C-alpha cells in the first residue's frame, strides 16, 4: 500500500481535475523519484521532462526540460545556423534552375561568352590602333627634336612630347584594364560551365553547394593575372 499510495493519490487528483472543463494537468517525476502533479508547470521538475494531460488522463503534450541561459543561447545559434543553411540551399537551387533555364546546352553558353567578350575585344582593338598612331606621332616628334640636339626644346614641341607620352600611357592602362576584364569574364564563364556540366549530367539543383560568388571570381582573376605578369624588372623602359 505504501508503494501504491502515490499512484492512488495521483489518479484521484486527475479524476478531480477531469471534472473541471478545460483544465490542464501537469505531471512529472523529480530527480529523486517523486511523482508530482499540478494545474500549472511544476518548478521542481524544470530540469526534467513534464507531461501535459487531457481531462481523461491521456498525454496531450510534453514539456522539455528548461534550458539554462547558455543552453538557450547555444540552441538559438544552432537554429540560426540551420536556417542559414536552408536559405543557402534554397538560393543555390534557385541559381541552378536559372542556369538551366538560360543555358540548355554548351552551344548556348559559348554564344553568351562570345557576346560578353565582344565589346571588350572591340574596345581593345581601338586602343591598339590608337597606340600605333601615337607611336608614329612619337617618331615624327623624335625626328623634329634632332634639329635641337644639344639645345633646349621649344615649349610647343616639349608640350607635344608630354601629351604624346600621357596619351600613350593612358591607352596602355586602358588596354590592361580591358585584358583584365577579359580574364574576369572568361573565369566567370569557366566556373559557370563547370557547374552546368554537372547539372546537365543530372545533378539536382542545389546539390552542388553554393555557387561561386564575386569574391571567388576576384581571387581567381588575381591569381591568373599574377601568373601571367612579367617578372619584376622586365618592363620596357619609357620616356625619351
């Protein structure tokens, strides 16, 4: 009887609560083995699981053990990280579906690459032609300067030299920029093509991880430009 007494009391209490419409019954077993019941969450069981019963005594829900501030912070961090991962997966899947919609085969992708490079190629050709004209102009200025060898150049001729040098340097800088942009475009399309090949082969959208971002492209561009740069000290001398 001594062992059965707690159960008898608990069942009696449940029976009483069953007569109260909408009443909630909370029960739990403490760490030291005591069975407690109440019409509200039980403070003595905040570290253990609690049960919420219906009026007929069946379990309606379970209350997990209360968390410490540190545990709550860790749980919130875990949930934020999971939400971020879900969002990244959704973004990757959306990105991949858009890629597949835009490019159904390699030919379409190659055509888009050519179109992206076309304006850069044309602009570079214009600058190269301009450099050729400036070189011819410089040759004429050098020939004219021969008449003043050992003497001070006239102000007008000196100004023409200065303008020619500044314009030549500007054109070279512009060509370097266009060449770097060509590298950037090709790397971006190369990365895109590598992903598309896997998608065309049957990989599910979003299963390949996050797509390359602008930082990834820039890192690859810088590495490619550094690899193609001439060794230090090998640049041609400029000036008269």
